[in-house]
C-alpha cells in the first residue's frame, strides 16, 4: 500500500471528470474527497483540513472564485488550485487576486498538475503584492508569475485605484510605477505606508531617463524602498523580492 502523499479536495460539477481525476490522483498516492458543487465544497472544508483544494473555476451555481472566497472566511489558510476548460479572464484574474495558488488548463498536463500540487502543498505563507503600473502587459506578467507561486497579486492602473485597493487589502510588497498618474509612485508609496506601516517594502519602477539625480536623491530618503529600471527582468524581480522579504514569505 502506498504512503498517502496528502489530502486533496477535488471540486467540479462534472461527475465524469470527478471520477476520472480522482482515480488518477489516488493512483499517484493522494487521499481524495470529491464535491460536485461550491456549496458542497464549503461544507467539506468546514468539516476537515486539506493540503490542497483543486477546483473548477466555472461551475453552475456558486462559481469557483466565490466558493474560494467563502472557504477563506472559514479557513483563511486554505490553498486552492483553480482549473478551467474555458477562457474566463475575469474569473481567472479575480481568483489570482483573491490568492488562488495557480490556475491550470483542462485537459490537465498530469506532470504539471502533480508538480503544482507538490509545490502548493509545501509552500509557506503567501505574500500579497500590489502592482500599480501604466503598463497592463507588465501587470499581467507579474500576476501570472507570482500568482502561479501562490502569492496574491492585486493590480491597479493609476494612483486612485491603488489607494482604493489599499482600503481593501493589506500589502506585504508594493511594486509601483514611478510616473503613476495622477500623482507618482513615490507619493502613493507614502500614502499607503502611512495607512499600512507593516508593508514590508516598496519597489519603484521607472525608465532610465526618469531616474534623474533629484529623483534618486528623493528615493534615497525613503525607508524600505528600492528601485528597478525598465524593462524589468522578471527573474531578477523574483530574486529581489525573495531577498527583501525572506524565504518564509516568498
């Protein structure tokens, strides 16, 4: 008899998918509980602990994102991997913003699924990152990379939106555009840090021609702040965040 690798809650409104995926996961050594709806999944999370919840993002009745939000109210540390066979960008973005550990496409690449389950099951506390930038492509890339690692990434495209997000979320890291209308990234940094002094660090991103001597001098006055030059190397950004926030967080 195989050792049990972990407990998985498998949630989908497709009974055939539930049965076939349950068989594959059990053959891999996992103990699997299934739920055919969001409401049933919430009840299962209330009754028992799971290492990972693997849940369809688009279900009849309560969708995967709303189910995840209700789960978090009951168990804040629940780890969820979303899966989808559809292009549902709004739901995917909401899922990642709410802290889903990853989003996988159906039909599954089973090797990728197993690797993701192991990574999510072993991961520590996720960080919450605000990325506020005029470049939507950059925002989505940061969300994709860090969201797949289990971190919550919240996107804002201007200063007002960033400040509104700070009323809803507590951030560990701020990743801010230097020229963020209507103010700038530095001013947004100051206003959020005034409300959230526990924010770990701020990274200001700008083009080389924006980082003149006066700006550099101003930036050096700020605590818990560093800078990166565009175009941002995502690998370098991961290394920087890991160094700044420590291995427990990132």
